[in-house]
C-alpha cells in the first residue's frame, strides 16, 4: 500500500471497521517489519472452510458461489501477525494531522470537489450531508480513490475466519463479502482492500456495505470501487444514519480562558454554547460563541495548551465512521480547508511542541536526504517504515539528537544543513 497509516491512534476500532486512514499510516510499518509470518497447513484450512460452509452464518450463500469463490481458497498467513501488531510508539496528534491533512491533500481535495460538485449537490439533496464533508472522508480514507488496498478480501477474510483472534467477527465479514459477489455488485477479482476487509474508495467493511451502500449512479449495482457516485453517496448515507444534522457545523475551534479547568473537557461532556460562554470560552478570534451546534463537548487533543474545539453531533457522526477523535478531527479540518480559501493547514492555536510533524512532501524530502547519506531505505514515498526509522535513528545519533525514531521538523532542518 502507499499512503495511509504509519501509526494511528485508532487501533482500538480496527475490528469494527478497519479504515484505510489507519491502513495508510500502518502500511509502511507493517510491510517493513520483516517478520516471518505464521505458517498454515492448507489441509487444516480446508477442514475449517468445510465446517464454515455448514454453519448458519453462511446459510445465505449459494452452493455455486461457495464453490467458485470460497472452496478453493488458499490461506494467507501474512495477515495473522497484523492481528496482534503493536505500534513501536504512539504517533503525536500533530504528526498524524501533518500527514493526513497536508497541502497536497487540500489541493487534491479541491480539485475533486470541483470535478464532482454536481454529483455532490445531488447527494446533499438526498442525504443532507454537505459536499465538503463527503470529500473530506474520501480524502482521508483513500486519498480520493488513489489508494484502496490490494489484498484479495475473500482470501484475507477466509484466513481470519479460521485462525487468530476474533474469528466470529471475521466470519460475518467473510459471509458478507461472499454475498456482495453473489448479488453481482462487485466481481470477486476486484474485491481487494485492507488486510482486515475494508475496501473501496471510502473503505467500507463488507457488512457495512450490505447495510449502507447505495446505487447512486443508477446502473443497478452498488459499487464502491469503480463508481465514485456510489462511493460518495454511500458515505453520505452512512453519516446520515449516524445522526448527521444537515446544515449544522461539526464544531468550532475556540479559545480557553487563562487557568481553565481542563477536567471539564471531553467530547461526551455536553453543555450548551451558553454554558461554555459563561466559563469564558470564546471563538479563537475573541468573538462570542455562536448558538450552533446546540450541545457540544470540549475536545482537547493535546491538552489545554494546544488547540481546543467545541464539537457537536456532526463530529460524532464523523467519529462513528472510524472510532478515533483524531481521525474525525482530520476529516473535519480537511473539509473546512476544501471549502475555504486557506491554503496552509493548521489551527489558530499551535500544537504544544517545538518540533512539529512533517507533511508527506516533507517526509519524501527527509527520505531523499537519508538516501544521500547512504541509507538503504528504498524509493522516497513519504511513508515512514522500519528502514526509514532505522536511518532516522542513525542520523539522530550522529547529530547528537534524542534517538526516538521520529522524523520531525528539527531533524529535517538538521539534515538540510549537514
């Protein structure tokens, strides 16, 4: 894979819906781990598939579909280590946002917005979700359809249905994937995605597809892979069913008064805007808080010293797409930038760090500088995997910097000079 998940802070939602946004950020790390995968006895796998066929979960799968698309599967042992993989470190929110919402993605998002605006307007009329919000999800999930995952879903889900943890969960997704093929929405050969089963331009799990996906282009099929209208409309339908309120902002960046008690923060600790105003909170420009959203929670992604946001039910809808507040904030921020004239991502209040994160372009520059110093890390692609981290550690040691495997602005500036 080539964009999206170096290490995200949302691994806890991986089994409910493995978003590609996580996947892009995890992909380079996972691919470069150089771990020998477990081995699977094909005979044991076939025995498991035989047992699955007779279970109730697969009762809706025809014998023809089973024989053509499940009975002859080979196991993929490489997915098993990914079930238990733990990040080497937690990615700071400023690193996460720097990669997911960078000038490239904003520019690409505006181009996608302009190209698909007539369709997006029709989607808004039907589902009540603003075009920029839908484009924001599309950009974070698959970089506007450029990166959708390359693992055969049936093979991955079949393997995970028989081995490792959460077999019951993956059996439901395996059966759902077979139903997608059976109903003719997507050919089995095109049903590729993440190791855990998310697929398409806006990364639905198979069971989510069956519940939520729509045929918006009117060709008689629900297709999140080759049909942009279907993918975008399905995303809007998801958000609507998650409680998205048409015309209501997701929230506002705000300014906290001096000495504010941060214990009052929390997305679920809801108060009216008037109540927050009585605590001295204003918009970042000092203006009084607006009246909408109605009840909001105070989000402090990096504590009271960093950017602060009052977020409402539309932020919750974004959160439900992939259960991470940082993920939802990335979509919200990207959506705002796509719809505005601001060219440089960022918030009015800076992150509380003296070493901000790097954009994808800056990560590519960092990798080029590491290559110039003789480190064998492969082609610069903006993805920071194990080889790049090893090179970063070597350069940090050489430069007498803290050795933490993290590429930030300080290291990039140092390598530009030496």
